[in-house]
C-alpha cells in the first residue's frame, strides 16, 4: 500500500513535529528536568506518532476502496492488522 501524495504532506508535518518534540524530550532528560515534564512531553510525541500512523492507515483504506490499479487491494484482515499495530 502506498500513501497518496496529497495525504503525505500532513503526515510528514506530524512526523516532523514529533521529531522536534522527541529532540526536546531527549534534551530534557539530558538536562535532568522533572520527570512529570518529561513524561508529559513524551506523551505528546507518542500521540503525534499515533496520529500520523492512523492518517496513513486511513489513506490506505480510502485507496483500497477506490483502487483501479493492478495491485490487489489489501484484505480486511491486513487492514485490521495495521490498525492493531498502532493500538
């Protein structure tokens, strides 16, 4: 399954934001910041990554429903497995 180009921009934006947040978390740990602050920021990174993953899976589902290419569409089981990997 390939993600449509139009869906990639928001996904890449989310991933870049998560990358920046993760760099901030690393800096926080290195500087000995309070555990509560670190965990809060780490949760934000996790949420950003989850949202990017769901966006990719949702785009794939949309493509499977409208796909006219020679590539066989993903089965329901394959799509369910993708969702469960994010759970």
